[in-house]
C-alpha cells in the first residue's frame, strides 16, 4: 500500500478527532479534580495524535478491526461505541453501553468491534490472538484483530507468546505499541534495550515499523498499511512514539519520579498544535474554523459527561447478576 493519500475532508475529520481527544482528556482531569467522579482514570493528554490516527485509519478502511484499547485510548473507544454510550460507561452510569458495570477497562460490544481488555496487563494480546485465530478459522475475509498495548505492558511475557502464535499460524492481526516513554514510574529505557520496540517483530519474522506518534497522519498511514498486511494474514507490528504529559493517572504527582521540565513549554511538543499548523499551512483551517471545531467538541463532550452524570448507577443486584456477568452475550454475535 505504501504512501496513503488523505483528502481534505479526511484531514479535517482527523482534526476533529484530535481535538475531541484533547477535550476528553481535559474533561477527565476536570471531573476528577473537582470530585465529580472518582477512580484512577488515565488521561490521554499529549497522546491525542495516536488515537486520532487510529480512528482515521479505521474510518478509511473497509477492513473490520476487532480490538481492545489501551487505557489512554478513550477516543478510540468513543469512536467504536458512540461517544455517549462510552462516556456513560466510563462514568459507570446506567446509560453506558454495558449498563455501567464494565467501566472503560472491560467495556465490551462484539457488534461494535470492542473486545474487553484485562485489568492485569499482558493478557489481552493473547486474547486477541485467539480471537484472530477464530476469524481465520471461520473463513472471515478482511476482518482482523487489533492488539494495542503500551511500552510497559509489552514487557509481560504473555505478549511474546501471542506474537509467536500469530506468526506461526499467520493470524490476521495487527500489534500496536503506544510508546509514551514511560510505564507508571519506569522509563522505557529501563524496560528494554531496544531503541524501537517495533524491532521485537524481527524475532518473530514479522514486519515492524516505528512512526512519530505526534503526527496523526503518520500513525494513520502506518496503521492502514499494517491493517492491509494483517488482512492478508501477515501479522505485523506498528509502534507510535509519543509523550505522556500527565502523571500515570489523574492525581499522580509525576515530579516525584521524573524530570517535568518538558511541561514548561508544552506548546513545543503539542500534537494538536502541530497538526493544526499543518492544516493552516494547507489553507484547510483558519482561526475561525479552529475556534468553531474547539467549541463544537467542547459542547459535544461536555454534553456526554453531563448527561452521563444524570443517569443512575447500577444496583448491587445488577452488579452481582451472575447470569449477566457469565453470559454468552458479549453484545452481539460474530
Ligand atoms: C500485570 C500487571 N502489572 C501491573 C499493573 C499495574 N499497571 C497498570 S497500568 C501500568 C503501566 C502500564 O504502562 P504502559 O503499558 O506503558 O501504558 P501507559 O500507562 O504508559 O499508557 C501498570 C504497571 C497491571 N495492571 N497489570
């Protein structure tokens, strides 16, 4: 496939997504610091181009992409599940796609291609390898498994078993590494001797590419190429290098374990501003359009959060309803 052409409309959609990701990140921080919600939610601030690139690739391709999401890919889950059903689920409210009992980690809807992740990191790649194996056995065409993880999660040994199985059985599967340079408090250089984590693909005789995760076009292009290979039963790895701006979760004081000097000039590394400038240079955006998109996304995301907060939470009986938790209903049939 190689170089991918994106139309003006597609680039403007990509801009919508990157701004939406920024606003979702800001809302999560705002809601936690104001005490409106509790919990360790992991903000995507600084990593918006990764999600915008992924969503743009999924939207552009005819390949059906079943997958999980990392705990910073709220915008990808919102794309798959719908903004309101996803945000309500994140808020653990009844209007959520799983009635508010899954939360964002375990949110599931096979119909909408969302596979549940696992709270214990490492397992999901194996889970998706199994899923992709099922797709292949079923004779599905142009349907793949999408397996994303962070730089820390792939240090779990189970991920190598998944890569090996995918390579041996030629599974329709794309491994995606969202490398934000740090896992909780551990910098990536203390986890891996490799400069590029996608190089691990070589050990399994797979292709692996590393792209600038601050550039949504580069991410979308690499993912579209990777999806195409996967659909042709060539499992492969795409790595997007980005930067985590906040602590691990909202409220985590990262100055205790890393130099936060980079925060003095976030504009210099801001993926939203960089992409915005690109579109302004192309004359696809001007100040008025920038303002309009920002206002529209703030309104859309705020409405989803506010509406979610008006909904009740699941009752004790609903949460403990074993028939539901252990049912075969995963939100639609394959
Ligand atoms: C098996 C396991 N060990 C530890 C944790 C605790 N934990 C949650 S997120 C996280 C860091 C993950 O880092 P990374 O995969 O790089 O993703 P990031 O948070 O940087 O986006 C850890 C250690 C866990 N959930 N599962």
